[in-house]
């Protein structure tokens, strides 16, 4: 088996230039992929909002009007007793 010297293992200057340029491209692509992931997750959430929302968009719970957050209604209710979390989820579809 041949002995490896330090010279064989060290990359030449041309390879380093390619790597430096490649790393910059990877960083730009990674940021772009993050944006694509966010957009996909937001779109998927909007498509499946009837499954994600705990109540209908206009479901009224008059007994619980203007109560604060609880285990049943995570983001509280408005003056008519509608669940705010469900309304935000359904509102994301329009956005």
C-alpha cells in the first residue's frame, strides 16, 4: 500500500475556488428552499383547514361570548361566541 503524503491530500487552489463559489450557491438555495417549505406548509394548512379548525368558521357558542382562552377555546371567543382560532384558520384561506 502506498504511503500518502500531505501533498496528495491537500486540495489545489482551483478546487478551493470551486468550493467557495459552490458554498455561496448552497447558502442561497437553502434560503430559497426555506421559503418554498414555508409557502407549501401555509398552502397545505389552508387546503386542510376544515380538518385543522376545531369549530366551523361561523359556529356560535352564545354561552361563552367574550370569555378568555381555555382548553376548549384556545384563542378565546369574540362578542358573538365564535372561536377565534377557527376564524383565523379559515381566514388564512382567503389570504
